[in-house]
C-alpha cells in the first residue's frame, strides 16, 4: 500500500465504511489507499489505480464494457448517471458498473463491488438518493412480501427485492433496481445511514465466502414502467439461465375453473367424508367445483420424539408446525377410505392386492405394530405403500410398493371425479421439505439431518410469525441436497399413482435458514427447486403446482423453470391472528385491504415469473364481495375456503358458470399508472386502490377502498389504524387507466388509440356513460372502506352518427366483459347487423345510441329492454351447456 494525502469526501468516507476501516484511527488528511486487484472492466486497466479519484468513470463512459456510447447508465465522479442525468449520489469508489447491451439496446447495467475480505455476508453502500418517489417490494415475513412507497434512501426497508423509481423530473426515465443472484450469493437492498441505499449479499453459510461481485444488482431504465419491468426480466432470464418467464410457460388448468380449498373449513381435521360433502354442496348450490385443494391434514405426520405414533387430532394452532413427515402416504383417516363407501359412483368392492402383508388395520382402524426378530419396533405401518419408510430388515422398499385403486387417496380421488362431472383436478398440500418440520430421520430411507433454524440479520427484522417461532424452537429435519431429487421423484410418483393431479407446495422459503452445511442458500435452493421441477414435469402434467409462501427472489430466480402459478399475497385472514383473545372477526377489518395491496403490487414483480394467485376467501365473510370483486378481475384462479353449509351462492354465481368455469381476464391485474407510486392505505389524496386488466374486447378497472391498516416500521408489523380514521374516498377512472397494449389480443381487437368513444359501465352503480376517446374525461367513484366498484371500458363501434353500439357483457357476472368472446359487424342494403358471441348466461348488456329494431339469441327472436337515457340494451341469454356459446344479433 502507498500513502496518499488528501481530504476525505462524503462518499470516500462511505467507501471506507464499506471496507470497515476505523476512521478514528486514521491520521487527519492521510489514508491508506488499497490497491484492489480488479478484473478488467471495459478494457480499462487503469480502474484500480483511479478507484478513489473518480477519473476512471470518464474513461468508462467513453469506452464502456461494450464499446458503445449509448448506454443508459454510467458512473462519473461519485454519481450514477441515467441517460446522462444524476440519479444516485456519493457512490463509493468500490462500486463497479458493467453496462449490458443487446442488439444495440443498452438500457441496463449490472452493479457489483470489491471488498477487502472474503465473507459470507457483505453490506455495502451503493449510493444515496433523496426526493425521488419509488415503490418497492420487501419481505415483511420470512415467506411473504409487501409493497412500500418512499422518497429517500432511508425509506428502503430491509429485505427489499424490487425498487421501481418514478421519473425524477420531466426528462428522466423510470428506473428499476433489482438485487439478484450472483454465484452462490443472493442479494437484497436495505436503507443505510444518511439516505444511502445498501446492498446485502449473503450465502447464509460460513463455508461460502467471497469478496468480489460483478452482478449482484441489475438496473434498467425506460419510459414505460410496465414495459421496463418486462424488458429487465428478459435480460435476467438470459443472464442467469435459471428460470423461465411466465409468458414462455403454459398455465395449469385450474386457473380457468372455480375451486375450493379445505383449509378454513376443517383445518387439520379433514376427512374423506367431509371432502365429499363439501364438493356436493357446491354442486347443489349451482356452483360446481372445477378443482379442489385438500390442504394440510391429509399427511401422515409425527412428533419428533415419537416416529412410531401418528400425530392425530391436533387442535391447537401451531402445534402441527412441530411435526415431521412420517411417510409420504396419507394418514389413517384417508388410508381407511374404501371406494364406494359413501355411495359414490366409484368402482368399490374388494381388491385382492394387499396394502401390506403385515400391516392390516385392527377393528378400530388403527395401525398394528409388530416387533421384528430382534425385538425392535418394526416401522412397517399399514401405509407401507408410501415407499418412504426404512424397513427394519434394511431392504429397499421400492419392490414392496403395492397399488390399490379402491382404497385410500386413490379411491377417494377416483370416486370424486366419477361422481362430480365438472371436477377436473384434485390437488393436495405439502411443505417444500415434506412437512412443516421436514421429514423424520427415523422413517425416511434418504439421507437426512436435523438442523437448527437460524435467521439472517434481515429476517430478524421481519414481522413476528408463529410458524417461524415454532421452527426455531424445534428445528427441522431435511433430506440432504444430494438426495432430494430421489425424494421428490418417489413422492410425486406416489401422488400421481393415487390420481392426484397437482400440489400446493407451501412453506417454500425456509431453506436459507438451514443451509449452513449444504453449500449455502443458493445451492440448497437450486437442489430442491430443480428436484421439484423435474418431478413435476415427470408426474404432474409439467406444471400442476401452486407455489405458496415463496415470495423471495431466490425462488423467482431459481425455482420457476416449470412452475407457472404462485401466490402473490399473504393469507386471507378471517380475523386478526395477532389480535387479543377472545378473537373478534371484525378485528381483522384492516387486513382485508392490505391483502389486496399485497397482491396488486407484488404482481408487478412476481407476475413476470408466475401467474398471480390472489388466494382463497370465504363467501360468507363480511368482506366477501370486496374480495370476490378483486378475484373476478385478477386474472388468476378463483377459489374459496368455505366451511360446510356456509356458502353465499348468490355471490358465487356472480363468479362461477354452471360448468364450474369462470370468466377469467386475459392478463393479470396490476395497479394503474396513477397509483404506482402511491400508498392507498395511508395517503389522503390517493386512498383508492385502482387495478386494471383486460378481456378480449374490453378493459376493466377495479377500484377498492383499502383503508384500515398500515405498516409500522417501528413495531415491525401491520397495525390497525383505527376505525375513527377511516373515511369515504373518491377516485376518477378513465379508459387511459387500462394499459391496452400490454395484451396483444386485446390491443388488436380494441385498437384503443383510434377509438372515438368508450362505453363505461359501473357494475355496482348499474350506470352506463359515454366518454370521448383520447380525452381527459373520467367517471367518478365514491367508496366507503371495504367498498368497491368495477368499471368496464368498451370501445364503441360506429357505423354512422346514429348507429353506434358496444357489447358490455353479462351484467349478472362481476367480470361482465369476460363473457364477450367475439364481435362481428356486417351490413346489407336495408340494415346493419351486430353479432356478439357470449360465454355464460344471464342478463346481457349492450350500449346502443338508438334502440335496435330487433334482437335474436341463438337465431330466436328475443324481447329486450332499452333504457333510452343511458342507451342500455338488456336481453336474457340462456345457458347452452359446457363449451357452447350463445350468439346474439342486433339489427339496426
């Protein structure tokens, strides 16, 4: 090292802080300048000698790593420039920028840094900013993320995974900052001191250390925020090669069907009889299920100190989280099911194939345990078909697998599908590691290990979570990385053999807390995610997985090769889980709006990887219509978690067609442009959440008053802001709120840029109005807390000054416009015809400037109503059957 004498600037002090120098020990006006050995960057070998004086950035701007001059980002004299304009200030000199260019487009760059010491965790300042509005997504729990809006570096929360900056001034672009994966390290962002934003890179293993990073952050600039995000993700897909974008994958069939999840109905005490009764109730209510998710409670689990005894009838919340998977087969409640035992249309009868020669149930339906020749307990349970047990004789149990399609889960699944014609898919729940507490080493044939759950510094700042507490107290036992592919192959092979169509894989983001001896978080996540993906492709139709508790960039960047559907919000809570006892359901009022914000804003980021699932809800909950409206236009699956005999079928029939399908939007819902950088929970002047989506021939905007709760940075939790602070709020909506071009089919059908007029229909108010295209005209909505309005925007088809019309859709359905499948106009010498293809049944609404001469439905003349004041035509459309659409014709 050589001594140099100069005055320390602010960003140079910050650089020394990054390197963990003790400034107090340095003589004034004298520091030791480190001679860092850097890789060549852009052909500039002068980088290391000029690190601390800013001269390198002049050379870098001229040449750059690509040799191009039109790159969006550059470092110069302690500033990160975007399009030549300062964006981040006081950037420490150990920060390294590598522009990314492809086909002449240099909109992005990678950011890295140098440290003097190789460590498993680094926290390094990237630069500071003040007064630039941003929306970010950070982990408020180990497995759940939420949006946050701020203006300064200090506002960035720990465990931030996505930051989108508004345009700092008129000529500035939007800027996206994404912490990503580099090597065996995963990055996140967090607020530093004095409005610096820091990057935290960690392997979560003391055995995995590094000091040099070149691409732990990716930044991208552009003038359309929605395009910008997609463009950035496309770059990362090519850079990492570890995931596939959503648009390149197909979706599982359940996204187009109505479903039921058993969790809130039964919790852990689920039984085959209860599943059957629930499915039957939906059919009788006119809302047949297209899929059912058998949630937690079907697996054979045990407490850690008792692997022989199956844990059953767990009633206290959280106790199941201390249990471990005992076998991949179902528990005794499901194992004892016999096909046809409930009068279903299944095959029933006896089957000569045995479940296990020494494993017959006794008269009480309990398992028999027999000692082996050595007098030790033999873990040959009656559910030996699992293929997961270590037999007492030490033999491989694969050869002992037996199949009985008339018993257990296989018999139940087959009976359900035979009895209920519209039920297409049966999913079952499981945790990524098998169960909450993993697998029990005494009953698994695969290499496994008990390990302590250790939270990183970032996770220690997340919200209190009962599940995390239980796991920390009891630890977890997992199949080791080198054998996890064998576990998943056997597990999913078994499920497939039982007729199970897919899985809800839960508790996904946990491995980072137990990866100390497994090569760190990235390597362990890769092993598990690859095993899950490979088994899914092999046994579960390629993509029949619903990912849950997965909202971290490890999963998005490493686990989405095959998976195309994932939860984008926290759980739907019927009450406040952290509230006082006795619990009052109304105490959970504030959580309902928060849930919608989670889903809408998380979709900005997660929707690039997985199709957003907004979670289930209960149709009899006081907020049911609020949730149903959001699910109707979210573009994801629609499913409930109703208890037996507790259904609001009047509401559900506004979501579900008689064949168990739904009117799903073409895309997935996102916040409107004017809401992107506002907090609808707290801001007085923007207190209505607005989300947009598109159908084939129209756009839809949902408006929701989400007030009632807010994130407390000090208490590290969401708080009820108090009923006295809630207010009636207003919002203005226009066709410009819909990003028409984001869906190619809708863009081609609607040609929004050429539309002279839009018909605008408000679902709750039942009001129809006409708005001029390419104007600032709007409609106004006024909402109380937990109220909503759905506004459908339809381009008006104009043939003359008097013949103007637009099909709205089925007015009895929440997503009215989703019913319109095709529009054709024709004319003859005497009249003009408007043809509309309609999916579903009920009241079809259309706008017409004049009253039509007549109307036909499926070639039959139909009477219709006409509101001259609104120009609203209403005609009844019948149900023709599954897969059959109705044809409506208007004659002018």
